[in-house]
């Protein structure tokens, strides 16, 4: 199990996401961004838009995704 924060994944807060794979924490961040925006949090709006843009343009998003995977792999197990 590893932990990445919202901030490490391009967001504005230090909310931690735990998962055994990079995909799991990326999905958790995606959910977190949507939830925060749905609750009226404006600080997460730009990160949420960026995340949506990544899914829409896979080639551009892939660089970010690979970097997130590398960052996740470099983290110590907790
Ligand atoms: Zn956040």
C-alpha cells in the first residue's frame, strides 16, 4: 500500500489517497476531484478540468499518467 496526496497528483490539497497500484490512486484522485467540485470547492476546479482533459486527449494525458506512475513507483511502501 502506498499513499499519494491530491497535491502530488496535480491537485490543490494534501488529502491522501491510498492504493496498491498507481491506477488505484489516480482513480481515487479523479473521484476526489469530482466530489470536491460537486461540493462547491472552487480550488479543485482547475485540477478537475485538467484531469478531464487528460481522458479526452490520451496522447497528452499519457505523459502525465506515466509521470504519476513513476512517482508512485518511487514511493516507499507504507
Ligand atoms: Zn484535493
